[in-house]
């Protein structure tokens, strides 16, 4: 599969035994199961994102061995404020820091001070903010999670645990990545939420407010 730059990133990933996520399956889940209205899908993979990702894959091979289960990438979904979209498309997702010029939209992270991804589109959609056209966004990414540390207790802003490549939290509902090179943005999906989804969110928020 080639992007607008003519980059055949699917072939480059196949060369290291990594398959692309099936976009049609993601669209099906979002439209049929989440009941979202898909507006557009944009390929955003760039060579400057791919090269560090492939190099990091080889680093993991050296670290864990060619047959390691830790080499299998995960698909992660990330939603953000519309003001961040152009930067992500140009620079990829960056670790929040003063050096990168990236600040957090929420807090320093319950399960680690990294970039958060949901393993399902419904969870990711909960973090999405709409633009002036009432469109929401989800970035579809490949993640080199490597050896994951299971962090189910909330420890705000904790650093990556020594000996591990990433964290997961909430019984692996969320993945926390600490290095930019472990992230490969593939697609940007714009969608609209329906009344049913909004009712569910409102009900959930009411329950949370009662607990708090």
C-alpha cells in the first residue's frame, strides 16, 4: 500500500513480518458496533515515521530474540483535541515534554508519563474533542509495546519500569508508550457520534459523579 508520498509502507513492514491492521475491520466496528458515522479516512504514514519504527523493531529483536512474543505489534487508537491534529500528522505523536513542545491535555497519566492508546475505538472516542464541523477524530497506529508492565494501580506520572518496554493499565484497556520511535501512525479517521453514544456517555458521567 502506497501513501501520497509514494511510500510503499506495507511492503516495508512485510519485510520485517509485520502486517497492517485491516482497515475495513476497524471501519466495520466503528460503524456497526460503535454506531459511529464515518466521514473520512486519511493515510498519514510517512517515511520519517517508518524508519525509526523499523529500527526500533530491530532493537527489540536484539533485546528479546527473533522468536519472542514481544515482537508482535499492537494496534492502538488515540484521540485528541482538533488543535493537535496538524502537528501529529507532521511530527507524529510525541512524548509530552518541554523539549518536544507538547503538554498534556488531561493529567500526567494514571499508568505512566507516556502517550496513551486505547485498544478499542469506543474507549478512544471518549477522549476525542469535536471540531467546528462536529467531527471527532481517531488516529490508528501500530505500536511496538515489547515487554509490557501491567500497571493496574494508579500512580500518577510514574516513569517506565526498568526492564520493560511499555506499560498497560486498566487490565490492558490502555497502552502507555514512552518512546516516539515505538509509534507508527497509519490512519486518521474522522467520524460523528450519534445520540445513543452521547446518552451512554452522559449516563456514565452521572455514575462517576456519584462515586466521586
